[in-house]
C-alpha cells in the first residue's frame, strides 16, 4: 500500500506546499514535490515519479481536491491500482 499527503510550510511571505508519496510498509519516500501553489500539477508530478518505481495494489490519500481530481484518479486507475480515500482526521 502506498499513500500520499500534502502539507504547507509557512514562509516569510506565504506558504510552500509539500506533497509526499510513500510506501506504508517500508516507509520509503517514493517521491516528493514542493510548489508555491496548491494545484494538482505538482501532485501529479510526484505521482508519476512514484509510479516509475513500481505499482501498489492500493493507493491511499485524503479527500483533498488535488487527490480527488479526475486527472489524479485516472492516473491511478489506468495501471489497475485500487484507490482508497479517507475522511478528515483519520
């Protein structure tokens, strides 16, 4: 099982956003990206990097707009990866 999540890093002027994809079993970081905007493209870049390293059976995220977007979920469905999404605070 792999998972991805994003967070923000406070800076002097605004924020940077970090997304990380990791293998839950080994805790190996498969890919990460920083962005100054909270858009889907930097999450897709990290996902593409991670998928070059292998294919999980299950990919888990929260219900953020980046992860629920059609472009993100379509990338996961094409290699037959089951998508798991959890709600807030889980």
